[in-house]
């Protein structure tokens, strides 16, 4: 298939481009990334690709054909369900979406800045949550012909840069919109570093505005659910480990159904030793110009540490229902999946790793890494 051949060829050229032309690579990949995903979504796979390793999961009384699927940001506007189902993904996650449509970030003539760091198995982006809004995406998701073992999830976020109360009301309305669209689970994104958020400067305690937001959603939506619609909350992999037991207790007490540690990271100096020397110029150029968030392999151990502590904490509390732990950040190989299983982490999401493995396996990427276990 043409797109598979193009991805393989590009994977050979990418290290050369990023190493030798860092400024050009930022502009090139900021544009071509969107085009590639659009063409990927329109790929035709005649039949579902089946894995030989049986790792079906049942969580929240919902069946996942396996414990790996795409992270938020890949299929923002709800297109691509049939693609990932045929590829063999365990689920399909759309979004992240906001109540109001957003164009996303633009600076220095670059829309949705992005650059891959292939030798580091990493990437950096400064997207700013571009999306078509809850209502438009919900219409698309409501018309999907759902298939067994591939539930539909949606990632949603509060509208940044507007009044707090209006933002909260919009957020609750988003939950209601997707409930009517018959999605199977919802992920509340509390970890996007590329939009402005109101937050405390006291990093030793849980931000009060976060607690207020979680309580408001619990009162206005969770307590009024009339069907099985799990809601998980996604936090940064840079979350202070000391805060995780408290976060889980808060979520459990408020009737949330799980926690996800992932998305991108912003403490740039902490990852310098994991960036290939030939890619440091592009790394520094991007972070100094745009800021943005790091994704991929440098976050692997962080996501594991957060999720390990989460599963340990959950084993000590009385949860009213199944409370799931989802790992996002640096997932790329079968060994990563096996490591998650070892520590009883329920589900895994990938983004940067997906594209790295697509260049290797093409549409067989789920079978390729799952069967290697």
C-alpha cells in the first residue's frame, strides 16, 4: 500500500532532515504531519488484522480486544474508527475536543508546530488543542457502526481562556453531548501543557481549582449517569509522585472510574540526556521558539512510575466499582506492554510510538508488537 511505502521511506529520510535542517524540519513536519494523518484515515484495509496472542480485556464491563489503542490527539475530529478497528486496536479514542471549536496555536508562520526526533524516539509539539468542537465531533461518533471489541472513547477538555464558571458549564455540557452520542467511555484531559490553565503555584499540594472542577463534574454529571459510561481523568507524567495517592482517593470518592498518566512533558532540561546529540539543535530550537510538550520514549519510565504507584494505591482502597489505570507516554514495543501487564496496569495508549511502528510494520503494527510477546 502506498502510504505504508511512503512511511517506510520517510523513516529513513527523517533522521537526515532533522539532523541537518532543524528549522526546515519544524516547518516541514508541522505541515506534512496533518496531511499524513488525513491520508492514513482514508486508507483502505480490506479485512481486520488479527493478533495471534489472546489478550482480550474486560474493564468497566466493556470489552477491549487488547490493551493498546491510540492516545488523544491522533484522531482529533473523530475520523479513523474503521482504520484502527481493522488494524487491530483495542479501542478508538477521539479528541481532545473542547466545547468551542479551536484553531490551535500559530507562531512565526507555523500552524500547529511539531517536529519528530527519530533517533531519540521522541517528538515535540505545540498544538493548542485544535478541534471542531464537541457537537461536531459527537455527530461523527454517533454515526459510527461500532464493532465488537473496539469501544469508542472521547477525550475532552475545558475551554481555556474563558470565564471559569462558563468553562465548567461548557465542560459538563460536553459530557452530556457525548453521552447522547453513545460513546463508551470519556477521558477528561487535565494534562495538556500547550494551552493556558489557571493553577496554583504551590506544587506541594493538589491545586484547589482542580479539586473544584472535579467536584463540579461529579455533582453535575457523574452522579446523574443513567448508563454505564466510565469517566477517567488524565494527568501529566510529570505529576509529583507524592500527590498520586491523594489524587486517586479524590477521584474514587467522587465516583470517577480511572486515571491516566500521559500526554507530553515540559521540564525540558530533565530530558536532555535522552535526546540524541544530532537532534539537540532541533530540540533546543523548538523549545526556545515555541515551548511545547515532549512525547515519546523519554516519558516511558515516568509513565511507568506513575502507573505503578497508582495500581499499588488502588489495591489499598475500597473502590465502589472497577477503577482502571491507563498508561500513556513512551509506549512503543511489546516489552512496554508486557511491563504494564506485570504491574497490573489495565490499558495502554500510544502516539509517537504508533508512528514509529507504522514505519516498520505498516497496518500490521498492532499484530507486529502484540505477537512479539
